[in-house]
């Protein structure tokens, strides 16, 4: 992901999320790991077969185990069939890149200075 920050938003209310609470403890971690891989851009790569192998290695799983994790997370509505977190776009804001905020702030300062 070009210009993506090295972090992603994780809200404190996740500890009370019903979808996560019905999962086994290790699947909660699998979901967090998938969020990390989504933020890194790995889940958005186009080669599905190679991507599955990379994701499995990153998560310390065999590809067949990964497919089962995807099934369990999809079953409770946390991810789609390919492991993509479903609420990603609502919870991750493009405006989190400070360069955009700084650019807008400086433009506003210049505009204000010209009006004086």
C-alpha cells in the first residue's frame, strides 16, 4: 500500500465485540493478525495461490489450517471468505496520513495570510 502508515486503528471496544467473544482465543489472535496483514497490503495482492501461502507462513499455519480460520472468521461476520476484515474501510481512515492534514493546514495558513 503506497503511503500507508506502519500502523492501523484498533479500537478499545474490540474487547467487548460479540463476534470476537464467540471465537476461540486463538482465532481472536488470527483476526488481529489478518488486520496486520491487511494494513501491510499483503491481503490485497492479486496472486491468490501465492498470497495464501504467504499469509499462512506469516500466521504460522498450513494453508489448509488458514482456510479453516477464514471459514470460522467469515462464519461470525468478521471477514469475507478471503480473510479480508469486513469493517476495515469504516474503521481505517485515509485521512490518518498526517501529510494530507499538514498540507491542508499550510494551505489554510497561506490563504489566511493573503486575506490580511
